[in-house]
C-alpha cells in the first residue's frame, strides 16, 4: 500500500450469540449468491427454501445446504411463522422477480416474520410505502436488500462525508448498466416481472445519490428510451435537491456503462471506482485540493464473500437489538428512492406494476 493509501477499520457491534434461522423465497441466481453469503455469517443457519416447483426447491436445498424445502411460498411462510417449532424461522429473504417482492414481503410481515426484500422493494412507490406502513403497524422488521450501503468502501465514504472531507456536497454523478440482448420473455424485458433498467440497475445510482443528500429531491427530470415491451431500456435522470444541489444519474440495458460515481464538494471531490454498488476503490481529494493534485487519500477495503455478508451481518445486529427498521437502510429511504423511480418511469411512459397475486 502506497503512502497515499490508508486502510480504515470500523468497529462492528458485537455479533448476536443466538442462531438466526433463514428462509429464502425463490431459487434463482440472486437467491443462490446471497444464500452462499448467508452461510458465511456466524450465527446464520440456512433453514428453509421455497419455490413454486417442489423439485427445484429440493435440488436447491441440497446444493446449498438448506435443512428443508417447500413447493410453495405459502408453505414456507406458514411453517416459519411458528417460531417455537423445529420449522420456525427468524428471518426471510425475498429473492423473486421484482413484481412479486411486495406481496411476498407483506405475507411475511403479516405472519410476524422479519424480512429482507431484494431490491427494489416494489415496482411502485405506493406498494413500497404500504409495506413500510404495515411493518411499522405490526412491529416487524423489514429492510430492502440494498447491499451497496454495507460495502466497506461505501461505509468509509459516509464517514468521510460526515467529517466534511469535501466540504458541502454540491453534486453527485453516476451510472450503471449493461447491454442485454432483447428477449421479451427475459425478466428484465418483461413488464409482468417488473422489468426495465431503472428498477434493476437504476435503483443503485438513485439510492447512492439519496444516501448522500438524504430525504427526497424536489424535482426529477427524465429522458430515456422504451423497449417494445413497454419497459424502460435506458434512462438519464437529473435530480434537484434544492440550493443548487443536483445529481446526474444514468441507467441502461443497451450498453456497458462504467458504473463509476463522483461526489463534488466545495472543498474537494471523491471518485468512486465502478461499479458504484460494489466499488473497488475510493480516491479522495480534500482540503481544497486542485484538479491536478494527487489524491489525498485512497481507500481500498476488502469485501467478504460475494459482498452480501456485510448486509446479512447488519440484519443480524438489527434483529438482536429488536429493531423494526435499519438505521443504515431505513424504509423511509427505500420509499424516497421508489418515489424518484415512480416519477421517472411515469415520465417515460414505462410499464411498471406489482403483482398482488404472488402469494395466492
């Protein structure tokens, strides 16, 4: 590590001693990835997995080390709700296609099961807001699985901003995306599954900017391209937080975006090496550093597992503390981001809707 590079270690809360029995709804790629990282967390147990196909669920359970499998989401939730039984669960991870997230998360909350919902929580702000309200009414923990917020380099980024490393933040820029061949049956091109770029990759840069500025922007300006299926294929957003504070964000399924981000302040800037949801490096120019100066600090902190370990550990800490919402990824932030996405999608005329029948 060079003289300019500085490693930072953040003290973690003590891990809960009790075992957290996890249930997973769905058996796709993201379910496999996150399950692998859950298995790396001390105190975590892969207890149950469910699919609409019993054979698929059983194969997934055997491959990833789950104790039980179910051939329906309802079976897992109903069995898991009996916390005192052998089949009881302490947390459920919803890993289905986007349009099914809210219906399944609501079923978990109504059963008293804490739930981690894959991003985005919902395809609409109304559904996201409704889930947040239900969870507060029932006193049940709910968090969006926006793993980016728990990446060590992004934790350090928040510390730097809180310490005023770049002065007052004036602007944020960032993009994320990739080229995906058009196939109307693919989940990202299919409106029935919550397809489109903003709900999949766009949520990351929007959440990144919202995490920097907090609250909600007072204006959202959007241009973009629709696919033949009616979902958004590409979008560029200009968000106005007032007082000259802006965010310029992009998301696409039509090209390989770099995924980097820049935060500009009155006393410096921070460049986030892509992808912005799992950055390899931060370069910090602070104290009024000029453009041609070398960075005053370079941050390169390691990631555990595939990057989801940090998020799962945080959920364990929240459950041990009896919290209903995460202090790092509260549902108020998820709702604020959903409102931005809603506004942008409506401006483009894109189809985006939740599936209320997912738990039927």
